[in-house]
């Protein structure tokens, strides 16, 4: 029973479900549906699909996640980032609007779902750690620009070829300036102004629904379709019929890299949002169960004609603010979307595509993370560089290549950092038995004939030779002959075979030259490894001490230090 409750979190929630909780979930579910319907249609259009596919992606994925996910507020469904990735992947192997395009998008959802479910079962949630926050921020910021400018063709009412390079889109837009449909431009600009104004006035207002209703009525009442304003047109009513996704081996091979990317990026976006709202509401998120929940959401979606989905920030914020307490709110949202599909699709006939494009643009341009760039400028220039490299690579090379470059650059920087261990030269604070880094403590005093160093990193094959070279350089810079080296080892959490061999070489060299090595504060497991290699035997157990001052106490009489061992 415990296993079932752990893998189906909704059952645990329902054990204590009550009427006040349902009221909060009902309000939140209906409120989120009002926001989701126009958003889902817009994001489907961004993915190169008919708007109705966005509604298909807003039913079964929500129900499946509500059953298997651990977040009580996360609003799963179509999001801009995943929609762009779908367009990038499927657009390379099928023509937009074709039956094959839709089939491959649904197949991609199944691939992502199986991957995420498999990762969750294998407890591989830690893999997302390879997508560092600066890399994700850089990728998201660049992708937001690509997403936003990709909607220019709908905003301007001209045919601009699909491209993932912003400069190409802008060049094409300027080149076709004589063909701009100014009535369409006016509708888009007015929509953006209303959306921004309503958000500033009161973020809780159903601004997306307001612009959809108002623009639809305007186009219908004023006959703007006859003036050249492009509309959504007939949206077929009814729920999607269940069917197994198409499987095509060649398409599978072509889509596999993007399926991996969507699996990781989608999980990264979702888990970060879920954790933020879990902290606010004081409960825990299970990362591996989240992978299972998202996997089941995408698998369920693929059986009902949906493209890949994940958790989104804006809808989750609305869901939480409206009073969502459990996953039941998401189920209510799905039911509301299903009712829309059954009875309300004729109302979308006169909806201008420019309005959907404006909804996308206002949603994604806020993802350009200027605030994060300023923060990184203050706290970590290398991380800012990672963010910049990822953004530039995404803008210049493309979506898949951009995030790959970011991950590789981030890993390369990580390798460089761990292969250069931090080594601090210590000095004694006057009148005290405390030893601090000389560079940061001007009052600290170096003791004659003694080199005291602290290593703040595990020692392994990639960095131990750097430590060896650093010790030699410090010895060369020392004033007077060196008699003792005291290694403060409390920052060394691990050693491998290569590190132990190099430590043996350092010890042998010091012994041959009459220099004594002392090791202070070494952790038990590390010392155990040195015991098994006989390093402790070669050095002498008496040269392993608890604190640097214990080594100095032992050394004091030998060098006749001023004040003795005190």
C-alpha cells in the first residue's frame, strides 16, 4: 500500500480531502482554464500546429500529472519553450501543416514521456544538475527572443520564412515592409498594450480571455476578415480519439536528440517552478517522482493527439494565487478545457492569429533574464560568461546546438575549477593558536622555516599535480631554508589512487631533502585510504595531528620559535 501511495501521490492527498480544499481547487481550476485555453492555442501555433492541438495537450497531460506528480500547484500544459523546440525538431523532417508534421509531434511527445518515465524509475533526477542555472538562463533568454520574433509574420501579416536566427527574421521583416498589413499590426499592438496594461493594473485579471473575446467580437462585428485580417477559422469540436502514436524509425533517429533536450529542459523548467511553490506552501517535492509524473503526462498526451508538455511558471502562479491546494485543481482545469472542446469551439472562428501571436510575445519576452545577468555580474563573472556563451550560441547556431554548447562550456569550466585546487598559505594570528590565510589577513604572520598550507578540494588525478607544482613554487618563494611543511587537510574530502601516489612522491622528495611533512585535520575515511596504501606508515602516525597548532607545538622546540609552543 505504501508503494502505491508513493507512486500515486494523488491517493495520499485524497485521504484528507475536504470541502474547503475542494472550493479552493474549483476556483483555481476554472481560473487557470480561462488563462490556459487562449495560451494553449497560441503555443500550438508557435509549435507549427493547429491551435486545437494546444487544447488536446491541455486535457490528458494535466490529469496524468495530477495523479502521478508531487506538486500541488504546478500547472502542466503547452509552454512556449517546448513549443519552440518541437517546431525546431519536427520542422526539419516534415512540412508545417501536414499530417506527417502532426504525427511526428505526437510521436515526439511519446518519446519524451518514455524518457522521463524511465529516468524517474531509474532515479536519474540528478542528471538535470548538468544544466547549470546560468546555462538555462542564457538558453531561455535567447530562446525567448527567437520565440518572440518568430511571431512577427503573424503580427505584420506577411509571410516570413521560418528561421531560428533573429537577425534573419528581422531582415526579412524589413525587406517586406511594403507588404505589412497595417490593420493586423494595429490589432497586435493594441493587444500587447492591453495585456501589459492589465498585468500592471492587476495581475489576477483574466487578461488573455479579455483580449481574445474583445478581438474576436471586433473582427466579427466589423468584418475585418474581409479586410485581410487572418483568423483561426473553423476549430473542430469534440474530444480527441485515443490512438497509438505513429512510429517511424527514421523520424525516431532524427527526433532523438531533441527528445533528450526536451526531456531535460522540460524537467528543469518544471522542477524549478514546482520547488518554488512547494517552499511557499511548506511541503516537499520528490524529483524522481516528478520525472515519472511528467513522463506519464506526455505518454498520456501522445495517446490523445497532444504534443510535448511540461509545467509552466505563469499558469502555476495563477493556479496558486487562485487557491489551488491539490492536483484536483488541474483535473478541474482539464475538465473545463474538455467542455470548451465539446461546446465552445465555434466561438474561436473569428479569433485573429495576430492576437495569439501577441499573447506569445508578451509571455516570452519576460523570460529574457536581465536581472539574472546583473546578479551574475556582481557575484560570478565566469557564470555570467557561461550565460553569455549559451545565449550567443543559441542565437547564432540554433536551439539544439546552443544548449549543447552551453552544457559543454559549463562542464569545461567545472573541470578547470576542480583541476585547480584552492591552496591557501597560512600564517599565525598574533598571540593566538589560530592560523589564517596570509593574503586575507594582514595581521597573520608566517613562521620561519615552516610552510603552512590549506587545501580546499578533494585530491584526484586531475588536480594533484597542480598541488605538487604549487608546493614547489611556494617553497621557491619562501624566505630562508624550509624545514617543515604543515598541510591543513580538513578541506580534503577524498583522495584517489593517483593522488595517493603523488603524495608519496611529495613525501619522498621532502624526506630526501630533510624536510618534515605534517598533516593536520585529515578526515577519517581519507586517512583510512592512506593507511591502506602505507602512506601513514611511511610518514609516521605521529605526524598526523588534529590541528595545525598541534603541529606547530611539536615543531616549536626544534626551531626554537619565539614563545615556544605557546
